[in-house]
C-alpha cells in the first residue's frame, strides 16, 4: 500500500475527532478540545513517521510518544485503539470510569502503549527530555558505528500552552537545548486557549523566540495543513545537533460549529446537540457513536503491518550484531535487563563506627563503589556535586555531543532534574540518581510523586538534611520536609 493520501489522512483525523468527542460525551467529563485540535498532526505522525509496533509494545528501539497535556487523553486512547494496541473500542466507551483502561489522564503501566503518566502540566515535556537523553547516552555505550545501530530512535512530545506556562518546561527545554538533543521533537499545540479563555489573559510569550534562545531549531506551520505537517516532521528528522520545536497553529475543538476556537470546548463535553452538529459538519453519521470506517481500520492495519516488519527486521539485525559484537552485547544486556549484579553488597565500602564521617561523604563513597560494578548507574546534581559528594570519579560529565559519561550536570533545575530522571528510567537502560540539599526537595516533590505513582526506582540523594544547618538561616533548614516525604505513598525514606 502506498503512503496515505491527503483524503485518507483527513478521514483518519475526523475519526480521531469523533472517537474523542464520543468518549468525553459518554463520560460526561473530559477535554475534547485538544484531541480535536491536534488530530491532523497526530494522523500524519502516527500514519507516516512514528516507528512502533503494537504487536511488540516493548520493542527497545521504538520511537517514544509522550502526550504532555494528559488531559487530552482521548487523543492518545483513540490513536492506541486505531493503531492496534490491546485497547478495544469498549474501553473507549468506558472513558474515565472506574477500573477502565482509559483513565482521565494516561497512566504508565496501566494502559499498554502509554509511555509515561502525564497530567500535571509540563512533566511530560521533562520526561521526554529524559527519554531523549537516555537514548543518546545508551547509543554512546552500545552503538558501534556499523551499518546497524541498535539504539536509533526518536522521542516525540505533544504539548500545549499550559505545559509551556509551567516553569518546569523552561528548565527542561533549556537543558535539552544546551545538550543538543537532536532526537527530540516537540509539537506545540498553539491554539491560544486555556480553561479561563484566551491565553492573552495571562501570557504573551513569543514561543518562537523562546525556543530559539534555548538553541532549538524552530519550525512554524499550520497545524491543519497535512503537507506542512509532513514537511515539518521530515525536516525535524534531518536535524543535527539540536532539538526541534514544531509550532503548530491550531484551532481548539476544530470541527465543532459553535465551540471551536473557544475555551468552552477545552475542559467540558461538547453536549449532545453539539456532538450531532459536529459529526454532521465532519461528514459522519450524527446518530452513531464510536464509529471507525473500514478504510481507516485498513489504513492503520497496513501501518501496523509495516511497523511489525520493521521491528522484526530490527530483531534479525540485532541478533547478527550481537554475535559479532560480544562485548557490546554484554553491555546491552546489563543496561536493558534491569538486573543488578550478583553479590552487590560485597562491593560496598566498610565504615568504622568509631571514626566520624559525614554521611554525605559516606554516600559519595558508596556511589563510587557501586559505579565500579554497575556501569548503568548514572546521575548528577542540581549544580551541587562538590557539596553533595555525588560525582562518579572514574567517569566524566555528559556534555553537548558527548554522552559517554556517567555524571549529569542538571544545572540549577531541581524540578526538571527529578522529572528528567523519571524519563530516563522510563526509557530503560540506566539506574539514575539525582542530588540536592534536602530543603530543596520541595522543588522536586511533584516529580517525586509521579515517580512513586509509576513505581520507578529513582534514587534521590538529599544532603544537608538536618535542621541544625543553622548558619544559612531558616530558608535552608529542613524542618517539615522529612514528614512530607514520609507521608508520600510508595516512597522509601532512609
């Protein structure tokens, strides 16, 4: 089958729009505006460019797709259903219902194909930065420069105005630009609408200049023009040395005769009458719900078959590469299995209780001892390595264009550090730690909570943890932080 025509893409986008509004209407709760506005971009990306295999959701070299604006989850659920993931139509009908596979915001580990838990705005952007960083770091350790490289994929992230207003987006995008993460492509759903109304109520940023200042390549397009979308993605795939931001000028709720372009369709169902009018305007049967035309089923099935062949070809090439590169193959298994070395405790240093030693110094000795037997252990601090004692002495720092090191310079970006760690752990291949002073755990808390929800083995090294840190004054004295972390479910506090 040839590449989908413009008419086929338009029908796919219409199907996504109608599935999304039907899901939200059935739940009488949700956000139809984002899925309707980004349906055109999603159709082009998923049907022409995204490398993934619904038959092998865990394919190591798949592209990662992150929906940072998790409130628009019906977009992702519609795509996963159409693409062939184990998400039947009945689950779309159970959107936002207890025990369904389609919760109000995407949950990693709950719904196959969901790469990360998103909802708190901006977190998905930082997770995507972590995934892109992990890809480059794993490639630096595994790839051999032959005709076949086991690590060769990209990270795509959809975000909106709300994501970019959150401060974490600045921290994460600044870091990504500095590191030149050229396998990262961000689509900005620029519809100028938030829950209260126009973004002009509270924000007048120039996104183009903002991303240029970070060192990103910026492409501006009409987010409803299929040719422009396709050309922008192709250009992004050719980018070298810097991440790409594609600013998509879109209309929120596109297709709705009376609510498109308005905040009325951002966070509320269209209403039964408007759903009928929208389907009529889009050329769908207004009296039927959750309809997928046969030609769209066939279109996505063809794409799934192509991607399954690509994944199977990768498996064959990987086996041949593994046989001819035994040392790198061992490194691959060590990084991707998630297993810890046997007798790990034997590698730990022994301390004499009679000899006083600062706990952060002891922690640093432990980190360095573990790093000798765990090359997959990487991490860094929020500009505090000399104070937190978290530098791995046998390795170098990760730098723009050089990702072979084990030490990460997160800069003074505590929240992004913690969320980037989440993305790295979700990508697979590394055990990751992040460090800062304990009082600044307040800045990390939102991402720690998401790590806890996802069950990620993130490690946080919080030093200067005593309320006796007196000479710096009360701003640097942790008092309530210990209780705050202890009360967070699924977090082990030592």
